[in-house]
C-alpha cells in the first residue's frame, strides 16, 4: 500500500538518472511454490473481479465498519485516498462494533482518481489470486457506483519505514535480530512473486508492513506487472515508482525485469543497515544519496562499520555486518546481470540469521561473544550521525 502514500513520478519519457528521478517500477519472482496460477494478462475487469475469490463488500457495510469513515479512524493518507480502521465479523465479514471481531484496514479511492482505479484493479488482480505468508492479505473489495475500496488485514506494527525512521516511544529502534528477520521475510515475499512471474515494481520500506510478531509482509500491488513471457527479456513500461529505489537501467530505458526489484531490495537492505533514508536532503553535502555515500564502505570488512546504524552498537559481529553489507552491495550492482536472484538473497539471509541464532544460543551458556572492537565502535560514534529529525514519513495505511 505504500505506493499510494508517497510522492511519485509518472513520466512518459524513460530518460531519467538514478539520483534525480523520483521513482520507478520494479519487479521479480521467487521461491516458495504457489498453489495458484499467476494472474492472466489481458483479463477484463469483470473477469478479474469474478475470479478473485475475495469478499465483495457493500459500500454501506464498509461505511458502518469504519464508523462512517470518521477522521479518528484514519490510519493513513496519500495519493490514492485515505485508509481507515474498521471491524468486521471474522466469518460473515459483516460490520461489527469497534473492538469486536476482526480488525481491517479499508483503503478508499479518491473519486477523481482515474489512475487510482487502475491501481485498485491491479491490487484485486494480484492479491486476489496470490497468497503467501509474506504478502498482505486482501480480504475484499467494494465496487459500487463511483466508490472503489479495498479491505486488507490489519498490520498492528505498521511499516518498516516508521520503525527505521520515526522517533517516539511507540517506534523503538529495531534490533539487529529483528532487522534480519524482517529482511528475510520481505525477501521471501519478493522471491515468491518472482516465482509467480510477477514484478512488484515498488519495493520500499513503507510497503513492508509488520504484524504483531514482526513478520514482514509486502503491501500495495498497484504498480505490479506481469513479467516477460517466452523469449522476451523485459517488459517495456512507463517509468513509475518512488525516488531512490528505482534501478538505474530501468530509469534509463524503461525496461522492467525482476532484477529491478532486486536493486530496490538492496536499497531497503541498506536502509536497514544504516538507519538512513535513501534520499535525505538534511544530511551533509555528499551524504544526500545513501547508495552513493555508502557503497565504498559495503565491500570492506574494515570500513563497513562506517555505514552501520549506531543504534545497533554491540548487537552484531563484524562477520555478520560484512555478510549483509556485501549482499546489499551485490543487489545494488550497476550491472543487472551481476545481481543475485531473490532465491539467492533468501539463502544468504537465512544462513546469516541461522548462524546468529546458533551463536546467540551458544553464548548464553558459554560467555560473551566477540563483538566489534571498542575502537571501531568509538570511531563510528564520531562519524556523521543521524540528524535530529527527519521529514515526516508517508503514513502507513495499516498502522495505528
């Protein structure tokens, strides 16, 4: 859902550069086998709605479920419209009193948004057929007169973006262990999409939502596209997306492949490592673009600490940080052919996470593990640190 809640560029010309373009579409597929066939290209609106296996809500029911779309029920707002918190019966999906039944997040399309209707239909198309533990569940939709709404499962911990960048008592810094868990979950979601021949096109921190146990789920499929078929190597499309996350070759040509998604994943992985936004004009000169600033440090075991989030101090070993940073560097390769597949990304993150869990368990009984040398930690402290404040992140549609 994040694509609806952040600034986008939709350009007819494919001539853009990575540093200045506001965004892109990205894509890919991957592991975890699916019991459903991928969406069929060229289907009509009626065919999409009839085959979606989703609940068709009456507008009046969603109006009651959200308490008449009251302002105090708003979870987020953006280009698509607003997202409201609501309650429905778990079995019948009929509206219930607040605090009872199942919590849902209802996204309401602005009446004047034609582009929003196409994205609304794309979400029904993909989330109506594709199901996976790391994809947000679409409960149902409403298509009634001029009204277009979508009802999703509610994600109580909101977006990864909020946990990385928003300050406050509710959003505590994610630990190193939780960041590895979230990165792995998001990677599995992308891998599943790629295995289903779907290009996500809008992978970013605000589109990674967290449930109560910090399980990551991908949301907002408004920009998703079917991948290339037959002997075709790419999909040609208009350049769309979010600033900083787009793969450079997609910005330059408009050619979309699964490798575009992998570049976007590398950007988010780097945000998780550093605690920095991909584009931040509040940073000192030379540090506005995260990828350009951090890349020289990622491949060096001795320098990687300079790119690490100081709030993670003492939570990881040099070996762990180097492995994840090297993986991010590979995903961010300027040559798309040199980027790993999402299945490879999942494998490397699983190895790192399993190794950490083993070491943590061993160290509880065997004593303290080797951490970063004190000198390295001190050096990191004296480097350029996070600014006192960030621009307010785009609101997550499924967070409280």
